C-alpha cells in the first residue's frame, strides 16, 4: 500500500496539484469573501483533472499489474484525496490566519476564517468525499457524474451554512458576533468537523471497496 | 509441475461467453494461445489474472490457486498487454523507479542487462518508444523481478518481422533452463510455428483444442478433391470452400477415410483457424 501511495504521488498526480493549494489558499487574503469557495477549488479543479489523468494514463491497468490487491488500490487513491484535501485546508488556514492579522477589525458578511469555520470546511469535504468516492469506484474511471453530484451536495451544505449564518441570530453571533473568538465553542466545532470528515471518508472507502471489487478491468 | 492450470472457466457477458475453458501449461514450455479477434483470448487472460471476474472455474499458477495467493503469485508472474500503454509521457527511468519498489526479488543488474540488450535508453519517454521497444521494456520489467511465468497478450502484434523474430528467439532462450514458462496469445499463427511447444485454440469462447503443437496439427487433415468427392465427405468436414476445380476442406484426422482416395495434406495453423471460423458461417 505504501508503494502504491508513492506511485500515486510520483506518477499519478501532476505536481501542479501540490502547488494549487497555495494559489487557492492565497484567495483567503481577499477580505470578506465567501471562504468556502477556497476549499471548493479542490473539488472543482483537482478532482476531475486527477481522475481524467488516471483514465488517460491507463492507471488502473498499470496499478493492477503490480503485486497489489484491488483493496490496496482504493486505499491508495482515497489516501491521495485525503492528503490533498488536508494540504488545501492547512494552507487555507495559514492564509486565513494572515487574513485575520491583516484585517483585524473587518466585519464579515459571510463566515470569516474562524477556528469553527474550518470545522464546517471539514464537514463540507466530508460530504464531498462520501458521495464522490463511493460513486467513482462503481466504475473507477467515470468521474463526471460523481464529481457533479458530490460538488452539488457540498455546495448545498456550504450555501445552507452561510444562509443560516446570516439569518439565524445564534449562529450569526457564534461565528461573526461575540462568539467569534470563543475557542471553547469553536475548537469543539473544529474537532466535530474533523471527526465527521474521518467517519464519512472511512464509510466512503468501505463502500468504494465493495463496488470496486465488482469492476472488470 | 504445471505452470498454469485453467479448469472449467466460465464467464457470461450479454453477447459473449467463455464456456468451460480448460487448458494446462507445463513448466518450462511455451504455449501459444490462438484465436480470431474477439474469440475470448484477452478475456481468458484477464480472468486468469483476476482482472475480470469469472462465474465459475479454477485457476492455478505455479501450483497454487491464483486468487488465494494473488499477491505472492503476482510477485512471480510477469504479464503484459501488448506494449506499455500507461504513463506514456513519463520517462522510462521514472516508471521503473516506481515499479521496482513493488517487487521483493527485483534484480537491478538483470534489469540493466536487459536495457542494454534491448537498446533501451532510460531517459526516453515511453511515448518515444516504437511498439517493439515498448514490448521489450515490458519484458525487461517482467524479467527483472524474477518472473517464473510470463503471460503476454498479443506481444507480437504490431511488430515488424525482424522485431518479431528477435522476440520469439528471446522467448525460446528464456524457457531453455526449464524455469520460465510462457503463455502468449496471438493471431499471427506463423509466430507459433516458429516457437510454441503447445497450442491452445479458442474459438467463440470455447477451447477447440489444446495440445502439443505437432499433435495439434496432426489432429486435422486438409482435403482437396473434386465435386463428386465432396458429396462423400461433406458431412464429416469441419468446413469447406468450393472452387472451380472442386473443393478444399478441413476434417478431423479420425473422420478421414483414406480409402476414398481424396488428396489430403497436413494443414498449417492458419488454415485450421480459417476453416473453423468458416464453420461458424455455415450454420448462421
């Protein structure tokens, strides 16, 4: 599995996608922006391009030629998605921190880069992973429909959360009002987000294995 | 010991099925797997390697059930589907560096020897290699991790006659010590006349015959006779072609009655394939 992961990182994924998180992360410096978009770039750009490259490079056949099981292949590919997602989040968090230093008194209409916001970011990617990973491995090469459905669900979550943050006074207060600096509430939100991210991704991984086992190469 | 033992392999698709495919390859020999396009060669090979699910059957490689010992078996089986058609924009060097990490018995010296022998430049990208070179690169990879069984799907298709001949010489050299066995599929029957020890012929998802090469050919006779003679043997022929002089047709050796005094000759593999596929046409 470790060798397969190395294979993915060295051959499968273009180095561009390791740089992209820094480019999209820098968008956190736009004051008052809709920061969910920064993470969504991963879903919009990296995922379809990466899967397109797998398909055109005949990656599945290559991977299966190696002494590995189909389960290992799913594991390695899910690991790559998670690694890239974490890279996107970590760089966005760093740029988010710079944002708060640059504009300390800025009033955000949408969610600002608070600790709890990143928990919501994790939940959004968890929803994306659950749908995308489980749908993609039905064929392991058709990525169009899984990407569209997963992105739509992630965006609905982001849109819904932003809408609540504007309309609901408790949530407004928590993220943009007096509670914005309250780590006692924000850290649990972040941790909950991380747990949901892990659980959803693990569920997706198990569904993916079941489906990929039935795929004829 | 059997290098490969396929027993009663069945796999049903909507418009095609493998029916009770069985054959054995003894260790240290070359088996040619022939059949027309779409006869089921690749499906059989993919089933052997667990790339495609089969509905029923048993596959053993080097004496062990393949599915139960998949990882262990893949360490000692080299396989190639034609040339290298993956990561074609990457340099050979980079692909090899990834591939070699997977194998416990990777031998760098053997690999370098094959690179030299095949005249492969590690700094070239796969896309820059000719078809023949791609097959050779695949073989170099397979042989450097100590493969005991090579399963090659149409390795000679798309190669020029010289490259094909070189490759066939290499196959023979590889099996000389009796350690390596080769199963290769092809529809170029002259390749098999040159180097195969055994022939397995698949037609429409069914194994027509699997035997030692001479025995395989001797199972059939090619008849050449007049129209009146055709009437006498018509029902026993596998199929026949009529021409202005009479007919030519293929018959099982056992069905051939020498007392009829029809000219008969030893067919070649190509003729056997052609007449079998013609049989199908007769019944349609």
